[in-house]
C-alpha cells in the first residue's frame, strides 16, 4: 500500500513497460493497477459460476 500511496496522479498516467502486444490494456501504470484489481474479481466470478453450476 505504501508504494501505491506514493504515486501521484501524474505517476499513474506514465507509460508502462508492457510489451507492444499488451499495450492496449497495459499502456499506463494506472491501467496496470486497474487490471490487477479486476483480475481477482473476474476469477471470483468464475468460482461463483462454477459453484452455481455444481448446485452449491
């Protein structure tokens, strides 16, 4: 959290070092951090769907 809190708005908009094929989703530090948080929510949704399909 300390690292995240140390970023300014300008820092978050700096270009990332993502490979060219990933620039559409990871072009800035802000987008990288957003994807990091959304990834876990997506996986949690997958688990919920699997549990529902299994009747739990």
